């Protein structure tokens, strides 16, 4: 039995030192594997929780202004902050300092912009995992096009913006409309649609006249605009094999929602449909071409309204946004945040195991709201399983075992949200903090 005595003289009632017990406790503490999670935006609580459940020491590195967000605090052992305007180098330095006092086993970037920072950190600390040059394939849309095209995956006709003659040749060969798209931004930020080659040159010259590297025309890819429906495939990957995936279809394409407003919707594609089977096959070919070994991915494909063929829009090695993980969890029992954490914390003794999946239907209707805290209590269908609580947003996740019922509710609530809450914000030219 221990006595409450001075810390520097801990002894039992027989006068024997208890320091050996403290050393054992300390040893056990430091034997826990350590994962550092970079989050420059507030997201990934399920990842943090699952890493803690796996028995790992979990450290969050985030910006100071995000400390007031609703993090899963019980899942965190340590939190380190960087300044709100921190550069990737600032994150690398902060994590290197963490490594000085506790060995790090994994570094993971939770947001799109954190994936490359995490890769640079691993390189600096000489850890295993995806390198920065490999991660860049999932950020640079020109690189995406080049790799996919070489693997035989259909892409919109594209070209890099490096040489005037090459651009002119492209504009003569490929009919309008065109898209001038930032190579490194996310979602539909910064995309310009052009109806003529003259308009393309006007956009490119405007960018060049800004005289800064971020807006330099070479930071953009020029491609043909294809009208059609947009699908996304969200995958769990281990040893290069897609272990499970969700295939979903956007209602209004994200480009249109971002630029013209409206309600964003996405919902599960029927499990036996031709579209699902074709997209699953195309998705595996894509990830093989990108040599993606382990993690989660979010790939978007456009089905042309003209020829019915699927074209690659983009692919990312992270969880898709807009509550897609929550939609898949209700439909399939597949939460991508949790599965990603399980993959990262798997060991030879405790290998990754896929959960038992189900084949049901779910979808989301999401929009900017004209009030800070929209009250959706009058939306009372029992199929509503999740309500978005983010300020100035209104959103519902709907779950049903029947696709027809889901489609009816998504359509009905899209109309009701439009009438009750819809606000339209001008499209951003780039992603800002």
C-alpha cells in the first residue's frame, strides 16, 4: 500500500522505493504506438476516436484558431498548435519537435491540404509511407490526367498551359466549351468555364497579368467541358486492392452548385446497376495506375450526356467532403474515417479487418442557409438519420432500405430546403482560410 509522501521520496510502508513501479508505468506509457494527425481544418473526429480505440497515443497538430472547435477531446492524448497562417514547413518543424520527446510511428494528414504536408514530414523524419512526390499525384490535376491517360482511363481532352503554340493547337483541335482549372485547388474553386478560344486567352492573360506564381497560367490545366452526371467512388484500399467502396451520384454537379447555387445532393447508386459495376472496375484500374497501396480514396467520374462514357474528373487520397462518410455509414456500415484509422493503426498482430457491410440506401441534401442556426425540427420523416449542425448550413442525411423512397425524400427535401432556407454565396476563385 502506497503512502502520500513527497514525490522525490516515494516509498511503501516498509520503506522500500517505489521508483521501479514508476519506471514500469513510464515504460508502458512510452511503449504505446504514436500517431500524429495534422488537421488544418476541423475534421476527422471519427479517425481520432478510432486511433484511440486501437490503443495508440494520439497527437493532434492544428491551428490555434481551431482550438475552440468540437474536437473529440477524449480521443486525444496531446494537442500541439501552429499559427493560423502556418506554412507546411511550420507543421514539419512542430512535428519534428514532438519527435524529440516521443517517437512517432505514423503521421497522417486529415484534410486535402494536409496530405502533402504529412508526406513532407515523413520524408524529413525518414519514416515510411507515401512520399511527397507520390502524394502530389493526388493534388495536381494535370498529373492526374497524365497518369490516367497513360493507363487508358478516359479523360476530357486536356493540355498543360506552358507553350502558346501548344495551347493554340489545342484550341483549334478541340471544340468548345472549355474549362480553365487550377491544378492544385479542391472542389470547384477557381474553375472558369469558357465558351470560345478568345475567352480562354482572356482568362489566361488576366491570370498572367496578376504577376504572382500562384496565379501563373502554368498553374492551370485547360480541358474540354463535358456535360453530364457526376459520380464519386469512395474506397478503402489495402495492399493495392479495393477492399470496399461506395458508389454515389451527385444530383446537381458540384461545379454548378458552387457557381450558381442550389442544394447539393448525393446518394447511393443501385447495387446491381451497370453504372456501379463499370465505375468499380474503372476505380480499381485508376488506383492501380496511381500505385496507391493503403488508405482511403475519393474519385470523381463524369458520365457524358453525349456518349455515355465515363471520364475521370479527379482523385484524392483522403475522405470525401460534404458528409459522404456519414452517408456511406448509414447505407453500407462503412465509415471511411474509421476505416482509414483502422488501416493506419493495423499491425501484424492486429491486421485490418473489414466490417460486415450491408446494401441499403442513403443520401444527403445540403445547402448554405440564410440563417446562422436553421431550425429543421418541422422536417420529421423517420428516414432522417442525421441533421447537419454547422453554422449557416442546412443539411439532412436520409436513410432507407428502398431506393425509390430515398429518391422521393431527397427530391422533396431539396425543394423544401430551397423554399425555407436557401442562401446563395458567390463562387470563390480559390480556397481561402
